[in-house]
C-alpha cells in the first residue's frame, strides 16, 4: 500500500514538472494592433483656365484736350502708357482711329492698325475674334455680332465707363471711322484735323460703346461731334476717350 502511494506521488510530481516546462517554453504572443483604415486621397483638382491677357480697353482718361490727341502717334502713346500702368508690358498698343487724307498724307483706316485678334478685356471676356468679327464684314459675322457692349467695353483698370442714363454720359468714343472701320473719303472734317485740333469748330466721328442713344447703336460710327474742344465733346456726351487694341 505504501509503495502504491509513493508511486502515485512520484507520477503526479513528474506530470506537474513537465507541464511547467512546456508552459515556460511557449513564447508570449504580442497583442495585435488593428490596421488603420485607408484614407482615400483627394482627387487632383484641374487648374482653372487662366484669364486671357488684356487686349482691348477704353481709355480710363483722355488727354484733356478734346480731340487733340497729338495725332495717331500721341493717341498710340496714350494707349501704351495706360496699358503698361495696368500691367500689360509685353504688348504694342494702337488707338482705334482712322485719319483722312490731308496735307499730302494718305488716309489710315482704324481696322488695319489694330492687329488680327482675338481681343479680350481686362476681365478676360472676349470682345471680338478677329477684324472681320469686330466689324461684321460677312453676313454670318454681322448676324452673330461682336461682343462689344456696355458690360464688356471697360477700361484698362476693369472699370465701367458712364453711358446713357448716367451722369455725366460719356458714351461717345472717338473713332473718326465709318462703320466698317475705314476712313471717310469726302472733304468734310471727320477727325478734328486728324486729332490735332481742340477748336470749337470742326468735328470727329464717334461711336457709342454702350450701343445706345440717338437711334444709332454703332459702337464705332454713331454720329459726328459738335466741335473738337473738351467742352464740345462733353456737351454731346463724350469725354475725349477712345478704344485701344493690342496689335500682338
């Protein structure tokens, strides 16, 4: 009996020792870390279309001497000065003005001195695609019409010009041109002596940038001014302003 108890005791002791050794030999299992959910990356946003460079404007100010602009050269220089002040430093600018044959000099047509287009205003809006579109040379372009209007014909500073209904009305824009952008061929003065006169007499053809008033909606050939001086232009709804176009 004593031998049986001793045998059982030895057997139990061996079993416990073996279990302890096996437990010690098992490596601890590291706790698992939850995998973070993948966060979707935002889709790249397409760049907004850059604004078209300035190619057209109405002068924010005239020269203060009515239609006396120093001829075409003086008017072009004024366009260039205003454009550069507005940040357009890599373009050449011309005034939209026609001259008449005078003192042995041939006439100059406004339409031939403004480049090929297209032209955009200071806000990036297209005013005209080309010379033909600007003047409505064909039946198709005349039907479509250009985009020169009260809302798009703005200054180099992106500012509006006072038009019909405003005080003062300044919608008369000097052009000296016929509706197709060419010079007049008769002997009457349509350019205030090619923009060298500020006298009370004489006349210059003007357009209405707002396409309103006097029964004529032409942007470039609405009527003649009543005199060439600054006061004369103001009395008939102008301020000695003119159109400028980038030729390149």
